[in-house]
């Protein structure tokens, strides 16, 4: 019998790629999703349980039915701008939802969790290559909510008699799509650079606005560390197996250590699509840090992780194939 893993947010961009990778690795991924931001057609690799994490009775039912050996916890709101406008949404959905999930795991004696955290928990630390020991000083409610969930999992794990083995993955900028084209990225509204640039190429929007040209970076635009979603998820499967083999709780940055500016990404989109990217310069976007680049090899050293798909070309070309797929949501 295969082991079951409960995947919260399994109908979302990253969660759906996780379900595919878990199925390929021999697990049964059970998607738990509220469909507030997820997509029904993204659930292809295992059973679906619809529900809201803030509903303890529903969680108890799902844990009793599927008896997962572990949880991968992706379900969260993740729009930084929205979190600045409406912080209560983020504390309620992300933090209270996670609290209810952890409580249900304890009732069901599920001892392992991989949690989707973010480099947004580090906040503004320009010029620093971020590693896992950097102080966490988030500058928006999204980052604050993710840091709070890290704290709550640590607190529960430290309680007398509790067993809650955890890996936290702090993502840099996740991009790209499943190379087989079965799942990909789609947000409504879309706020991310690569899909927006691809939309501009396809004429689905007039042009891309480049937010800020006066940052203290080589070309004045923000620098980010982009990581392919397939590589990101490979780290989660390695992290799960690490926990199941008795590995100690750990936190890992997931980035490649190489930063690209917004202009470099836009140039790469033009190269990969062989089309110009209609773009204009605009003012800075509130809440953006100048540069966020991972300075850690810990995931490579401890988990044996190797982000082999994370060239700009591979990320953009898989996202481009996904955008051009017949049936792509219009
Ligand atoms: N950008 C533009 N124009 C756009 C959209 C984005 O110039 O239309 C720029 C942004 O200003 C930023 C870069 O492109 O400098 C990347 O922006 P994204 O919105 O794609 O990604 P972010 O770096 O803002 O955010 C991502 C995740 C968050 C996570 C954060 C951590 O979406 O969930 O990384 O840095 F918190």
C-alpha cells in the first residue's frame, strides 16, 4: 500500500506540481483545497477533499479517512499587495488556518510536515545574500503571516510530549511550469513578472510595466532569485523523505543563489518567445525589496538538492508552453 500525503492547497500552482511529483515518487497525494484561489482541473494526481482549513470537523474527517503519513502545507493567500491592503485576511486565512491544521495533525497523530514559507519573511536586507540564519523582519502581512506559522509550528513541536517534525522551505521567486505541460501557473489576478511578460507578448495585456528603475542594483531594476517550480517541489519530496527517515527539523532556503534583474528577465522572455515584450517604465511598487537572492547551499548539502531546471530559459520556456496550451484559461 502506498503512503498518503495530505497536500493542502493541492489545487494551486505549487501544490498541484507537488501532487504530480508525489504521485511519481509513489505516494498518494490527497488534495485539500477550498478553491478560493485553486483550480479544479489542477487536481489530477490523487483524491480531492474540498474544505477550509479553519473547519476542524472537516479536517478530522479527512485525516481519519486518508490516514496520511505527512502533510505538505501550501494552502495560503500569497498576494503581497492584497496583504498590505487587508492584513486581517492573511492572519485569518494563513495563520488561523495553519493553527487549525496543526491541531488536527496532533489529534490524528500525524508527525511530519513540510511547510511552504517564503523569503518574504526576511524583509528588507539589501545587499545581503540571504541564508537561513538571517533575521526575519517581514515588511508586509504576507511575510509576517508566514513567519508566524513558522513560530507556531516550532512552539507546538517544542511542547512536552509533542512530535511535530518539520521542514520549512523559504521560497525565493518560483517560476516555470511542469515540463510535461499537465499543470502550470495561473493566478487571478496575476501579479508575477514572468506570466505578465508572457501575457504582454500574447497581446493579453497592452504592456508590462517595469516597477522602478532607481534601485541600487546594476541596471536599477529589482533583482530576484528565480527557481523552477519542478526543482522547488523536488526539494519538498527530498524533505519529506528526510523527515520520514528521522531527519531533524530544519529550515531551507530554496533559491539558486543567482539573481536576475527585471530587465534581464524581460530580455530573456523576448529571446525565448522570439517576440518583443511590450514594456514601459513605471514607478516603484510598494513593498518591493531591491534584491532578494539566496546565499545558502543548505538544501544541497543536507538534502542533496540540485536545482537543475532553474535556468531563466527553462523557466520561461515551460511557462510559455503552458500559456500556449489549448484550453489555457482565457
Ligand atoms: N515586476 C514588474 N512588473 C510587474 C510585475 C513585477 O516590474 O508587472 C517586478 C517586481 O517589482 C519585482 C519582480 O518583478 O521586482 C518580481 O515580482 P513578482 O511579483 O513576480 O515577485 P515578487 O518578488 O514580488 O514576489 C514573489 C512571490 C511572493 C513572495 C516574494 C518573495 O510572489 O509570494 O516573491 O520575494 F513573497
